[in-house]
């Protein structure tokens, strides 16, 4: 459940869920009711107000505020201007009885918007974005797909777009966002609930708050406003579109709101994906002549007839000189009906639509000649694409499918219909740095890559802007992060932690990532825990960051070692809530606040708020402090840090204290026994995982920093594709492992597949270790003058990476190391792929290897990642290498 308190609806839902869906009220409470103006509690006679106030504090934690005006529940604020919901207390009179309000699902009844006497809305604010609404009479016609395709094309012209999922019945875009934004900061349902209770002029409180939260839902040139934040909102929608429109002097209030939000964000376009059919919300957009309305239909008779009915209703009252106009997309047209024999039949079917758009009766005119040519009412047809027959479930995959489908080739008439933007100039490809000799560049690469292998050394402070860290910065450009950064050993956790510490401030960290636009909220970085393996240079940076944070707060750092407190606490039998307070104390003491005093952490956020400053606590190296994390005391401490502390901080009014915990994936999986997948899903956008694209970015970045490849300029990481990276890296390892015109493997694909596990993930440490080893073994070779890394050196480096990874696995996970030792005992006779009985392992041992990506099963055969197979000295079964790499290629698609 998402417990961010944005509206009174969220307050109601917390009470609802925490009382077992409204059935278990505390003793003495007769009824409770939340609405836009207050949370009202009715007490039975003789009930204890203090006990019930304690109950509220258990529900809402630090969000409960008590002052001279009484009790309030703090809501998400805008720019420090605190919003809250008053808590009203009442007591039953003698013999009075109140039945608890029923918690019943509400039914939404569609109602056609009246057209008679329709008053068109006032002009939008100067500088407002263009509003584009996508609608269809029937579902399944490609409405959402075409809305996203148009958004991609607008972005390619340099435009920025707010995409709104306004389909409150079947929110398609919202599901697509679930992987990238698993816990959305705000939703369209929130917009309705906020505005319904907003008494400010022109709903400015709503506009400012929603725009603030949308900065956390930013990706490339897009902002996304999902329909709901959670399935709970979806199932129990309290404020519906009709509530916003009934009794309003301005029936177009919803489109006004979205225009103002878009204006506040500074976007060029707002694209709204509406519910199919006729509904209150859809009608408010369809009869608004300020909006560019796009109707999508197939050649289905029902869909065409429904569109005719809508156009007959809409066009007569919205076709004036000031109208933005309407457009029609006829989608999923069979290819032979686009230009082939069926084209005339298709034109006959859409003739009634053409007639309505052109105000032509169609007599004595060829249908093709009646196609609309005026910019006000364009009509386009898009063909059927196999690539879009089964749509992916993730936004990133759908964007790739849209690009592959070629659907954009048919949409230029819509671009001419909308405001123009300047195009983006593509980045120039990289080239080699020619001034140094071949061997000198190899030695540079070896030296620099070797420094990158172990982040703890602190020997380099260069910084690669990766997608997970870009996501972190984009999602928290105007609020401090409260998040976990999850990754396996070697994924770059400590390296990223050190970069955060060295940045000293959140704005400095965001600036390093080249994401465009500065962070509007700044915060000092406070390192609380760090790896015990840091070298002196890295340790000095961490200590310096902590010292600067304390100095900025006008506090003095503690002289004792805070880690000792954790060891002492582990000897006590503390429950999870007590650990939460211990962790908060540790954070406060690290900044020099009330050092050694219990409860300091609970008071620290208020101290920061009083100074109007923000701090982000950063923790790394948990595996050093909690080496036996399956021990119940250690597991409880970790569960509290990973779950309870973030949840508590989320409820703190003003969000003055943030938290970034860098944690190993196996610690999360083995200490969070319940809802581990849900927890990891919540923070998935920030997980340090390296796919083929990210790994090749790391390779190119390393070459640039080693001064063996020309620099591409800041921000190139965000535009790079697999194809462009493979082209740039031909100077490193050639096009193929051998002569480019031979039958050898593609170099870039071979390296990334050989170093990846069965799920298509690589480790940053493996990649830079590979570069160091391959460069070292290439020095002195005069045969291959067109590349830095020679084929035999590449093969050697893959094997060496496998050996080193196995040693690290044994050190990180001794239990798994014993299984690998057992497997090594049969290595002489074992061939990969192997049958189950050939492994000579117990069932749980095989499962352990599978869960740690050392083995993967295909059919009845067990395979290994190529570099681990080579590192263990296992041979391939005859003819299996092509099979192995084809399996990896299928699993490793980006």
C-alpha cells in the first residue's frame, strides 16, 4: 500500500486498511469519517481521548501534529507551505447511537454531457501547452498506442510532453509505468480529489502540488500522470469526474486543470488518453474546442458507426474559427488495404467519416478526392503491424515496439496540425584519439580500468551517468529521496555511495548525471555508515562529507565510533520498532545532533525543518556490520532499516530528512521474508543492474576517461543505443573477433554475452576487469593494427573474469562457495550443458546455484554463464557453444 498522504482520501484509506478494512475499530470509537475538510471521530461516552489519540499516532506516525489549533494530519506540502487535515473529536450524547459508516464500493454511472446551450470555455493562459485528447468509441482500436506514438514523435521534434492516463476504468498507460514508477508520487485520481476540496483561486494549490510531484514521474522528454497510485485507489475511487463537473459554472474545469499543470511544468504538449465510449470525463474534453481531439477507429462497422455518432454531436458546436479541430486515425488497416486491391473498399467504408470532416455530401466526387486536406481536420490511416499485435507490458518495451513498427511514418499530418518545434541535432559519433601509439593507448586503458575494479580504493572519482542513477535524480529533483539502492556485489554500490558523498550536496550529485535542469531542492549529504574496506583516500572523502554536513548545521561531530553502538544494540533483544528509533538516533548522532541521547532521531527532522534545511542520510557497507544477517537479531535490525525507517520518514511533514541505503540484493532477499519481491519492485528503477546497453556505455565511458577515445560531450549516455555503441567501439575490438569479413562472432555481442548471467545482467566490476585484462594481454601485438584488444586477449580476459568472480562468490557467500567446490571435484568429467544427475549435487544445492545465476536450465539441460564456465575450467559438450550463445542472446535482449 502507498501511504503517502496527499489527500483526505489517503487518510481515509489508511484508517480503512489499518482496521482490517473498516471492521476492527478501537475500543471507545463509535465512528470515523474522512472528507475533504476533516477527519471526524465520534467517541462513545467515557472513552479516553488520549488512548484514541495514541491509536491515531500508531496509524499516522509523525504525520500527526498537535498545536494550539488542535490535532491535524500533515499532508504532502508544496514548497514548505504545509497542508493538513484537521482532526475533529466529538462525543455521543447520552442514549445516542451511531452506526459505523459502511465501507461499500461505489458505482459510477456514465451520463452524457448536455450540448444544448453549451458555453465554450475561456482562452487558456498565455504560454499554456497544446492540449491533445485521444478518444475512441470502442476499446482495442489502438488509441493508447497511437497516443504514445504521437508523443514519441513530438519529443523527437524537441517537444516536452505530459502524458495523462485519464481512463479510470481500464488504465492502460498506468500499467505500463508500473516497472519504471512502481510507487507513483501522484495520480489523476489525486488531481480530482485535490481539486474537489481546493478553495484556492483557480485551484492553484492543486496545480502547484501536482506539478511538484510530477517531477518524480519524469523520463526523457515525458512527464507521466497515471490514473491511480495504487490498486486501492483504482478499486475505491472516491471523487469521480462527475463530482468535478456537476454544479460547476465552468464544465471544462478538468481540462483547465491539466492545462495549468502542464503550464507549471513548462511542457509543450499535454496528451490525455481518455476512456472509450461516452462518459462525463470524455465529454468535457470532446466538447472543448480549445483541445486538439484525436479520434481513433478501426474499419470495424461498430467502431465507425460510433465515431459517426460522436462527430455528429461534437462537430456542430466545436467547429468555429477558434477551434483547435479534430483528427481521425483509422488504425490496423490490413497492408493490402492501404495501397493494394482493398484500398477502394477501405475508402468506401470511411466515406461517411470523410464527409463529416470535410462538410461534403460526397456527391459526384471520387472518395479519394474528398480526403480532408485542411489542417483543421486531418485524417490518417495506419497499417497493421505484427510488432504491435501483442503489446509488451512495460513502457520501455512498448517504446521499442513502436519504433520497430514504423507506425510513426503515417503520422506526419498530425504533426503539421500541431504547433511546430525545432528539431534536435543528433550527437556526432565518437572516434579514436590518434595522437598516442597503439601500445600506449592499451597501457592507458589497462591502468585506468584497473583503478576502477575496486571502488574502495578511492583512486578515481570519475562518474558514469547510468540509467538507475538518472532515474533516482529525475524522480527526486524537487524532494529528497527516501529509497534503497539494491545491487549485487560488484554492481557499483560502494562506487555510487562514494560519488554521492563526494558531491556533498544533492544538487551537486544531480549535476554530475547530466539529466537536464538543476534540482530545485538541495540537501546536504550525510554519510552515516560506509564500507570497512575503504582505502584512506576514500575514507577521507566520507569523513569530510560528514564533517561538512555537521558544520553546515552548526553542530559538532561525535568523537566515538558510531558502529560500536550497533554492535551493542545487537546484543539486546530489540523489536523492530525499537530498532527503527535506534537507526534514526544513529542518523541524528552522525550529524552531531544530541549525540548519545535517546529519541534524538525522532526530533532531528523538526530540527532541520526549523533551520529550513534538508539532509540526506547515506548508508553503505551493511554486509560488513551484519555478516550473519540470517541471525534473527541482525535480520530484525536490517528489516527495520529497509522497511520501517523509510516508511516513517515518508510520513514526516516537510520531508526535511532523506535516506539512501545501498544494500546487497541477497541481504534484501534473505532478511525480508514477506513481500520481498514487492519491496524490490518498489525500488526497481534505481537497482544497479547492467544490461548490454549499459555495459557498452561503461566500456565507452572507460575508454574516454582513459584518453583512448574522443569525448562525445556531456549527456551522450542518454542518447546512446546498442547500434551507436557497437559502431563507436569498433576502434576497441573490431567489428568481429577476427577479420571483419570472416564468419567470426560479433565482438560487442560476444563480450557482453560471455560476461552476462542467464537473466542478461552483467556486473560493472566484471566489465572493467575484462578491459584491464584484455588490454594487458594485447600490449606488444603488432598483427592487429585496427583495434586495441586482440581476439586472443579477449578470450583470455573472459576466463580470468570467471576465475575472479568465483573467488568473490566464495568470499561473499561461503555456503555457495562450498557448493562450487563440490562441483569443481567433478569438473574433469563434467561437460556443459549437463544433465541433472551429472552435476552430482543435491536438489537444494542445484537450486542455490540457479538462484545465484551460476546455473540456468533449458529443457533438461543445465547451462552456465560462459565466463563462469571458463573460470571453473569446465568443457563444453561437442557442438554446444552455438546453442549456449543463442540461449544467452534470447535471454539478453535489451
